[in-house]
């Protein structure tokens, strides 16, 4: 296992140290320029469209799709990852987190708009994602199948094992037993099974309730911490910007641990470009593809500019010295840092609150990730959702992965998920660049109709696209 872990770690370091940094930042800049910075121009519009009701009772609403994608994006990394970034790179790491989210908003818009344009009709509404627009628009079904396989391995496998591990690792101090991983893995897998075996609609309903509650509670506590330390706020904000371009901050912010580990946590804090959120976006019932592109753009900001920033300000305003949370081997003690930061303001309640928050974040991540995996098994096996015995064992496998993940080692859990996710990005980002013109035309069509006061309805022929089976 040590040999395998070493190979995976080496691959991860090469991917995130060289290839993906240039690819994702360049793509974010390109999409931002080509859309004339849609993340700024239509930010107000993105908030407006999430309130629109669905017309098809078998589909999920735009808001539900937003909550599913946010459930997957907002996870343990929003707590553990941000603390690691600040320990490794100082306050300046937060600036890089914000910058990456800003660029990622444009990438998220493009990939989710494409998913809507090329979505498919199903018995229970629409479905789609990168595998489908790769097949439909690029005429490359085999490449779509490779992407679908990597997504399933990443989200149902690597990411869910990782979320389960993080939960077990964080809860071990509360469980007086050497078998804490077995206990946590057993309980979490059973709770996840309740939602997973209910299928996509139950997942969307669960996240619709849990995600807003946990996000609002988390932000509220962060605001209380800031208000309790209001005199230190100007200094904290100043340190974020003044340290952003120092060597240590650049290393910690871009190459440090913002969400996962190293650049994996920084550049992927919002998952924009990976090709995950488009699977939820394609399921939404909207009158124009651009609407869901705007909604998923908003999800990036919720994840990073709200949730991750909440963690950052809770830590930085507490006054707890981050340098004390690096052990003799150079490993960052992320959980202890944020627990002590909240404890400095709330005493024992702080530790309990952050533990509950992490458990809820991890749980919604588990069910949100599985939703993506279920969308993509249908690509590899067309009649999967109609084959009840097959789906029973597929869902059972997802639950088993959650249980096994709690028993993982830290390095193997992080690196496996990161490498798999990296391969997804290597496929999806170039595809989005190739197909980006279609998303840009859809955006132009939307803005033209909006400015003219025309109904915001879409036909594929309006932008010269013929090979869709939904927008004809």
C-alpha cells in the first residue's frame, strides 16, 4: 500500500504542480474575457433566476439543482482546507482563494450552459453533463465514456471515501474507542443509504433542506465572531491583501491548501471546470440554458466567497497564532486550529459547533457526489435506472465505499481523490474550450432577448445548433 500511495502521490504532485495550474487559470481567464466577465455583468440576474419555479413536475427546479451542486462543492474542505491554506501560506492565501473563485465562475457558467444545451430527455425529466455534450457535440462517445467512468470513480469512489475519512478523523476525539473509524463509517453509511436508495429526487429534496440551513448557520456564526472582534477586522483585511504577493502567501495560497491539499484545495475550491456541477445543471427545468449556467456560477461564489471566507474570517479574527499548528513532521493540524479559533470566542460550544458543521457538510457532500455518479452510470449503461437489481447493487456499492473510506489513511484518501479529479479536468476543460463558442452564442441570445424585453425562451436553431433533442 505504501508503494501504491507513493505512486499516486507523485502523479498528484506532477498534475497539480505543472499541468492543471496553467490549464485552469488560462481557461478561467479565456472564458471571463469571451463572456465579457459574465460573473460580474449578470451576477444580479443569477440571483433572480434561482427563484423561478419549474414547469415540468418530473424535473428538478433550478434551485434544487443549485443545492445539489452546492452540496457537492461545500464539504469538509471548506473547513479543513481553508485552515490548512492559512497555516501554510498566511492570510494572503485568502486573496488567491477569492481570485480563483472569480475566474472559476466563468468556467462554471460555460460548462453548465453546455450541459443544458445538450441535455437529454428522460422518463423522469432531463439529464446530461460533460459525457453527453462530448458525445453529442464532439461526436466522441468513447471519450464521453472515459469521462463518465472517471467521474464515477472520483465522486462515488475517491471523494466519498475522502469525506467519510474526514468525518471519522474529526470525530475520533469524541468516540472513546480504538474502533472509532468502524463506528463512524457504519453510522454514516447507513444515514447516507437512506437518501441514496431513494434516488435523484430524494437527494435533491434532502439537499434543498440541509444545504441552506447549514450554510446560513455557518455564516451567522462567522459574522458573530467578526463582530466580537470587530476592532481587529481592518487589520485582518489589510493582512490578506498585503501578504497576498509575498513568497510564503503565494506558496500557501495557490500552491497551498485552500480546499484539499496543496493546489488541489486552492484551484479546486469551487470545482469549476472539473465537469461535476453540469450533471446537476442538466437536470434543471429552465426556459433558457443560460439561466442554469448563471445559477451554477452562483454556486461557485456560495462555496468560496461565502463559506470559505466565513472559515477564513473566523480563524483570522480570533487572533489564534497559526504557526503553533504545524507538527514536527511539517504536517498542518487543521482541525485543531479551527477548533481552537472558535474556542477562543465560544469556549466548548465552539468545538461542538464546528464538529456539527463538518458532519453536515460531509453528509451533504456524500449524497451530492452520489447524484453525479448516478447521472453518469446511465451513460455507460443506458437502461441502468430501469434495472432495479442493478441499481440496488450499484447503490449498495456506493454505501460500502463510504464505510470503507472511513478506514483510509489521510495521504491515500486525499491523493486518490485528487488524481482522479485531475483526469476529469484534463478531459473537460479542453472540451469546454472547443465547444465554448456555443455557450457564448447562447449567452448573446439571452442578453439580446432580455434587453429587447422578449420572452427568455430558447430554441437551438436560434444559435445554429441542430444536434440536440431537447431545445427543438
